[in-house]
C-alpha cells in the first residue's frame, strides 16, 4: 500500500496513479473556502490511497485526538469528526494533548501526539511524544489504544513527530529540547526501528539562531517533508505562536546522506509569514497534500487577527487553511503569502 498518511508528501504522481479511477474522474470538486476548518491548529491533511482525505489537528481544549474524512478537501469543513482517544484521568498523559499526526506504518494506523501531565504550573509543559494505535484497517471505526512513548536520546520536551519513507528507509523527524543547547526546540532526524524506537543516533538538522526564528522563543518545530524535483524540502515553524510565528525551510538533494546535517541548507529568510494585507497572522505548523487534480497544496493554521489577549496557545482561533503551491524555475517551492479568507483560487 502506498503511504500518503504523513505530514510529508512524497511521490504524489505515483501515489495518485494508485487511487481508484472513480476517485480521480468524478465530477469537479466543490471550491475550497478559507478558513477550511475553524479552531483546528497543527493541522494534518492527506489524501490516502482509498481516495479519501483525512484530517486531524489540535483542538482548543487540548484534551483529545480527533479525525475526520471526506471525498474532497472542501468536504472536510463539514465532515463528521470522531474522537479517537482522550487524555487520561491522571499521570503523564492527563494534561495537554498536542499536534497529532496520522501515519500508516507496517499496515497499522499510528497516531503520534505530544502530551503532558495535568496539575497546573510549568509541569503541564513537561511534554513528551507518544503514539496511539488502531486495531483495524479503518482508522475511523477501529479501536484506538495507547501504544507507548517515543524513545529518544534525552528525556526532555519533545513534540511534532512526522514520519516518511525515503529510498526505502522509514524516518522520523521531530522537535526536541537538547540538554546543553539554549533553545526551546531544535529539529532532529533518525531512521525508525519500530514506531517508537530509533534505529540510529539522531541527527540534529537545525538549531534556531536567525532573528526570525527566535522571536519570543527560540523555536524550530513542526517539520514537514515535500519531495520534489530531485530534492527534499523540509519546512518547519519558528518563533512564538502569535503573529510572529512563521515557516522556514531546509533543503537537501534527493541522493544525499540525509542523516548528515551538512547536506541540509537553511533558508536565510522565512518562506511563509503573516500577511497583514490579507489579514492572516501567524501561519505555520503545516502539512502537504494534493487537491483532487493532483496539484500540490499547503495546509497550515493561522489566525484572522493580530492582537491576542494572554498566552497565544490558549487563544482558540488558529484555523486550518489550505492554498496551492507554485514552483520557481529552479524547482523550489514558492509558498507566496497566506491568501485572504474566501474561495481559494489558482
């Protein structure tokens, strides 16, 4: 089975060829309206080989894992949303539930997510990465249970895991605070032995050091992979989660040793950031998918206003948004700027 169930998006043309003909030749899909889904942050949208679009994301209450599906991207706006799993009554998974991602690994549906304990204070940000697993082939109807905690090199703040297969090897990319480095989180990469164990020492791909990466907090998080034109483009999000939140990008050649941090080059400027003209603020924590015609699409969350009262993490209005990706003559993606609310046009 071809795996599109990840924040990364690799080999779209081959994957779409595997989608049943009825899914590719049906009547024109309804237009996409932004925001696509309100109050869903950290959104992951992907088109699976069954012809359906699946979507998960963080809810404002940070208390549960959710999933919805539709035959079209636009249909996700009104699709039924089911609860797969809720945080526990006590212990290390009784507090906030962050940034879920759905992946099909070794014929099992796995949902990575970050969680912390309840109780208030700084302890609620003792965030670690866990995974839930489905006991059936249909993630919407199967029973979901806790699989366990991701094992990394350090017992530190960890979140935003994404998985992809490159040249026959399955990898995990994630964000983590490393002891001895004065940042909130850096980006790491490692091959996977199992969904929860690494097959090699992780590679530190990037540390937030540029001015636009350290506004409010020193952050590199939410990696997402787009493989196109002989290169791997790994986007990520940086700075505080208010209007300063923005996206950067790492680039490596497809045939490089991607576990060597030296093969990855960092964009010197943000590749996607707030648009006061279009009234879209703090775009980030993106994923990639294709529309019903196979055209590449950027999925991200953002707010419709700039000023926030209190901690931006507790402002509920980070909405899921979608827009097309263009490419420059050299084959690199051009994300443009966040489009204004309304019908999404090419």
